C-alpha cells in the first residue's frame, strides 16, 4: 500500500497551466522558481512518504488514549513530530517577519495535501499550529510574538483552537467560557471546551491554546467574545516553560475516524491566560486562524481522497476477477468498465481539485502583494475549496471502498480508514452549509454578484482561447463549459434577486450553488490542463484528456440538476 | 434514540396507493386483508422496537468475537434469537408447503425493513436462514426437506451461503473448494470459504451451510459447480444433531460495520456434505437463495437509511444552534434551510424506496400466482431494488451524520454506526455493478428493451391519470416525470442499439442506467402517493406533497445528468 506523492502533477500545473515561473520569482525576490518549488515539494514528499505514511494505519489502530490524565499518542508520532520540526516544515508557509520561510501559497498549499494524504491525523497537529502562529502574528502584541512565535515556528510548541462548547458549536454566540482580569494584567479563564483537536499530548514542550471567552460586562453574543492565549504550561519570567496551568483533559472522544488525533474535552478551571488582540474582537482574531484552517481542511479532503484513490487504483490493477468484456484473460479488474468508471471519476475529481487549489493559492499570493482582484477571487473561493473538496472526498473514499469489493469492508485492507477519516472534513472548521452561507451571503449577495461575474468572465475569456484548439475533447469540453457557465451565471442572478424577499430560498440553495462553482472551476482547470498538455506535448497528455472528457460528461453534467433544484428554492 | 416503525406509511401504501385489499384477500384465500397485514406488521414492529433495537448499539460495541475457537455473539443476541423464533417470525414468508405461514411479499418485504432498521447485523442471520430454506425447498430431495426444513423454519437451526473464496469473489468460476463422493452417498468437502456471514455462532442448535464446490471431473468454470448442504453438526440416523462436522472457524473479520454479525473464514477439511439439487447445477440452486437475499439487502439498505434518518431528524428537532433565518428564536436546527434540505432529501428518498418496494413485492406475489407480466416486472426490478436502495443508503446515512455536525463523528452518538453499517450493502450479494449488468444484460438487452418499454408505458399511463389531478405539485411532478420517462426510454434504446458493437460502452453506463430507473420508479410512486393522499385526504398529505415536490426538484433532476454521462459511454 505505497503512497506516491503527486510531484509531477503539481510541477505540471505550476509550469504549464499557470505558467507561474515569473510570478514565483517576483513574489520571492528571485529566490524561488518552479524548479526550486518542485525541489522543496519533492523533499516534503519524501518526508511524508517515508516518515508519516508508515504511521497512518498503525496510528488509526492504536489511537490516542487518555491514561492517568495523560494523553498517549500512537507509537512513532513523537519521533515523526521531531522529524517534522527538525526538517523545518512548520515554518515553510510562515511569513519571514514571523520567523518562517515565507514560501508562497502556490507551493505550501499543495504541501498540505502531502501531509494529509500521508497521515491526516498527524497533519492536523501541525496545521493547527500554523493557524495559531498566523493568529498571534496578526494580532499579538510585540511581547506575545516574541514569547510564542519562535518556539512554535521551530516546532517545539504546538497550537490549538478552542471555540466549541457543548451548547456552542456552529453558533459561537452561545459561548459561556469566561475570562476575568487578574491584577497582573493576565486573565483567569474558566469553562469547558469540547472537540479540541490535539488539545493535549506530549509531542511538544508546550501547547498554546487560543481560547474564545466572554469577559465581565461584555455584550451578549458574538460581539462579547475575546480571544486568549492560554498555554498548557505557564511561562516563567524568561518565557520558559514553567508549572502546569489549570487545564484538565477530562476525556478524549471516541471517533469514527482520525483516531490518532486526540480530540479533547478540556476543563479550564483557574487557568492563566493572556488577551490576544483587542477586547471584544476575539472572533475577528480567531477568523485569521479559521481562514487558514478551513483552506487546510479542504486540502485535507483532497489528500485523503487521493490516498484512497491510489489504494483503489493499485488494488484494481492487481486483482484478477473475471475477464473484462473486450479484454484478454488475465486483465485485472481495472479493466472492467464499471471499475474503470469509478477510478476515472475519482482521478478526474482529484485532478480538478488540484487545479482549483493552485489557482486559488496563486490568487492568495497575488493578494498578499496587493492585488485586490486576486484577493476577491481568493476570498470567493476559500469556502468553495473547503466545502466542495471535502464533500467530494466523501464520495471518492466511498468509491475507493467499492472498488475493493468485500475486501474494502475489512479494516485490515486499510481503505475503510480513509472513508472514516474523510467523513469529518465536511463538518469541522464550519460545515458545508456554513461555507455555502459564507459564499452566498458575504461573497455573492453583498456585492450583488460582482466578483462572481468577474470570475465567470475570466472563464469565458479562457473559453474563447480554448476554441482555437483543434481537438475533439477540447471541443466537447468547451461546449460543456459554456453550458455550465451559463447556469452558474443564471444561478447567481437568481440568488441575488431573491436575497431580500426570499432569504430562506437562498439558504436552501446555497450548498447547491457552492457545488456548482466547485464543479465549474474544476472543469475550467481541467480544460486548461488539456490545452497546456497538448501545447507542451506532456507525457501524461492522454490521461489528462481522458480525465477532462470524463469529468465533463459525469461531473460538469451534474451542474444542470443542481441548478434545477436551486431554482426550486426551499421546499417545505 | 427511539426507533419508530413505519406502520402508518406501509398501511397507506397498501390501502390507498396500491389499493391492495382485493389482491391480498385473493392471494391468501381470504385469510389476510389490509387490516390483518397491518396487524401482523405492527406486531413485528413491536418485536423489532422492543427486542432488537436495544441491542443494535451494544452489539456494535461488543461485536462478535472468536474465543478459543468458539464464536461469542454480543450480549442479548441469544435471547433475541429465541424470541424471534418463538414469535414465529422465521416462517412468515416461507410457503405453507415448506412449513411456513406463506404470507405475501407485500407484507413480508416491508417487514424486512423493520429487522434491518432495528438491528441490521441480527437481521442478516435470519435473512440468510430464510434464503437457505427457499433453496432447500426449491431443489432439495424429499428427505432433505424432511430433515432440514422444520428445524430451520422453527428457528432452531440457521442457514448460511458459502460462495466466496480468496480468489473467487464476484467471479465464482474461480471456486476451488472440492467435494468428492463417499461410499454412502454423502460427499467429502474440502476448501476454504471467506466472508461467510453468520458462518459460526451458538444462537442455534445447528448451522446449515450451503456450499458451492467442484466435483471430480466437473467442467471448468461455473458449469462445474455443485451445491452441498454441509451442517455444522452431523446428523444421526433420526436427523438429530450429532457430532461436530469437520469445519473450523479460522478467523472472524474485523469490519467497518455490522460488527455483531460474525463474518467467518471457514475451513472445510474433511466435512460431510450432501448434494443439494442436481450435479453441476449448483449455481442455479444457489441463485434461488441469492435472489431472495439480494432483495433482502436492498431492503436492508432502506432500513438502515431510515434508522439513520430518524435519528438525524430527532436530533435536529431538539438541538438549538443559532436562529434560523425567518424563524423565531428557539427554533431548533431543523429550521435551518440547509438542515431541512438534508432531512427532506432523505425522507423523500425513503418514501420513494418504500413505494417501489411494495410495488415490486406486489409483482412478486402476482408472479407466484402465474402472472407472467408481473414476473417480468419483478425480475426487472430486483437488481434495481438491490442496487439503487443500497447506494442511496450510503448517501442518506452520510447526510444523517452531517445533520449532527461534530456530534455525528462521535461514536457514542450512534449515527456513525449506521454510516459504517450501510457501506457494505452496495457490495455484498453482488456489487452495484453486478446488479447493473444483470439489469442491462439479462433484463434489457436480451429482450431488446421489451419489458422496459412495457414498464415505461405503465408509467406513461399513470401520468395521463395524474394530469387529471388539479394540484400544482402534481402538475410539476407530471412535467418532471415526463422528462424522466423520455430520458429512460432514450437510454434504453441507446443501450440496446450499442449492445452488439459497443459492449464496453454499455457496461460503463449500466450503473447510471440502473440509477435512472430507481429514481424514475421512486418519482412515479411518490406521484401516486400524493394523488392517493389528496383523494382520501390522508393525515400526512402535506408531508407527502412536500416529499414528492422535493424529490422531483432534487432527485428526478439527477436523471438528466446521469443520462448525459450514459450517452458518453466509456471514456478511457
């Protein structure tokens, strides 16, 4: 059950589809071209394949457990974590001013796929730490940055996100955890937080909890929340790890998947915390972290999906069972038309998602250089990356089980783990509905569809270029894309027109709308991949052509039925 | 986490949609009208709710385990099995000439939903026993019937199906287990069988294994297989349970779901068996059992789906989280438009599947009375019931997890079990692709689409009647059904026309074709349910109308995209 990192695929996307050599060099002051990005990516792939992937199945079996109040992580995770820190992987995407490498999203977003494909439970620990670094970097005081950033960037300390309480999941306004001021300027934090991913463990010397809490006299609801840094171990005057803070790990959850990741119930009794950012602006501060994390969860969905797909494909290329129609005896089951259908379906979705991912990552990079059009595009797509990739990951891992037949249902085969692991991705960091409401509410209705329209125009412009390509698959793809663009344009207008009078119709249609965008963007990127492959005579041109054609027939075609349901609005 | 049996729903379908009072009385010699069927169903529901359902979650946690060579089933399963036998439930669907109650499929098929919803792992044991009874009844010798049927119908002995071997799953031609004749007319069976559901346990006094094996000098492939009765305990001269047969339970599989059901690796060393049916006709004999079982698995998918949906609906009606747009504060999450979308999606699919189930069951009953048109319809739909219901059960249980948010991912919540349990249903008793190949190959292409055409004509005829109903939802549904019928008709013609020259295109499209039929038949039955409800002013008319309207917009609409992919054929 080998895992092969998609090194060549991302190289192709960077080099030929985005033609990003110039942009990479520009944004890194000439330090990093495509060759350099590919080399860093290949090194990350090596670490993922050799150090993280071997712990994925064993980590699932062993799980993290709570023993005498201490969280015991699966065998090998401590060594893997040390290796990750030693390799400097925690800092690659952290801006240089925060002590990191400042590598562009165009490189680091795909790297997220590697960690998740190899070991999604492990990747959560490092991903959340990166999110916490960003939050502290964005709103922390100079002292806080001084104290916390280096140990975190160096991978000595890790970070967590403490939002959820039993009565406050999606609705953070219901948070009851309190923080009361101490005389020395610190705060006393009290309350129970649940679903805290990597909330306790001993991989790192300290754990930096970012905790949403309510201060005395604060307004009700979201506007009364403030964010606090609450470390597992208090810090002495020199910022070194001191005595234990008053935080108890009450329980670990027994979950469907990601067993190696300890999901904690944390009791804050008399815990010392430090206000991070402005009072009553906790949600804004936390959103810095949540925005990093939700993109990361979208990429996690992609990584788990690809791992499951690879396993199914490898199995299908070896397993003999019957002779596929029109094929020679001895042809493995991958030759059966329906097995091929499942495999190509998954492969085409994964390639589409990778295309969307690098395009969005490039927009993020350009946004950080001040390009406002790119910023709008990146913001528009962040809920799509989260919502669409993760929903498709559930489908792809399910199809990977199906390809295995009865063997897929046996845990030792290993593919069932991916099916279990993937199921959390459309839930945490905001369910698909939450992503869809963000997309429709904040990104479409607020500007009456202006950004959506700009993006559709960009796709239309590419379609004009595509028409110049003389290839039957491109011809078909152009025709399918044109239909899809027209439907998404129509859906956008429908939602905008209904926003005032029929808000429930809009919300009932929001997930379909998000899915339509994901499917369309995936088709757009596959079309660009085929034309790029034809242009440069890429070694995988045939596979890319098949994927685009299949995706057009099987996945772009879904847009029409989603649109029909969208138009119907709420049916209740 | 209560489970409510769908007593009123089936009563409505029997009484008002199928108008089956006359038919029920005719086929039971006046013994059983709708009121009587409803009473039996309600009694079964009582047993399922009070005796089987309480063991579902605990059975999942404990699982069946192999201890010192013996299979230990979860706490309470033995008592539940005795209660099931005592209640006479094993015999309800067994023909009277085989010692059963001979109740019509119209009643017993929905009863299968009860067992699976309450405890799908338990229901496998009894379902397989019923299948084995049918096989022995169909092809057994008078002595074999005399010996085996009574103890099985009375629930003292259980039955299993032994097909799969490591190299022979979907491809039974690869079976290597051998049977060599003994001097006394019995056979010596040797070989290893895997994935044997309820292959060993101590709930019953004996286990009657039906084993596919190859005899000396038999032709290669499927034509060389014969079926043998191999009991766990040999029988003495009086047919009483004697010494242990030479069958060893080598291992139990660790599975994704249905943990309470022991899935055995059985080693037949020197086991005594008895030829069942004709030599070299083993597959035909086994198909009697497989046909019973695969319908049963379709119904299992439905049962698990409904159980998961009920749990999600109950949770959503209690859980408070934010205030749904346009609703009062304190409205639970079921009031959020996207939660409502997920719940109505599942509810409408479940209602559609129930409608299809009773229609197919009625065809089965009429077929047994000699109605050849009904037989053709029932045969046509048996792969659809298996393939479509089970695929939708994966979707519905996944959506039920999603409705729960983070809590859905926690095993103690219980909904994750349904998601795990459901995943086997599109695999065992023939994967969805196998069902689809049966549908397309044996039921469509063989008669050039004649039966398909007859069925489509029947739906068209109902559409004419529907047009007479003055109701906006019915109007919309008629329009949607007409489009769906046209597409299925076109798809049928496409597959028939390609059958000679393009067999791979046909197989690549077969699952889509099966799904199109399932969706269409579901829409047809929901339309009939709405008109029946309007006619009799049913208490649930509003819900039925909403479900039909939602299903039309969200599920019938899927047919168009499935058709677009079907037309494309194989893309490789």
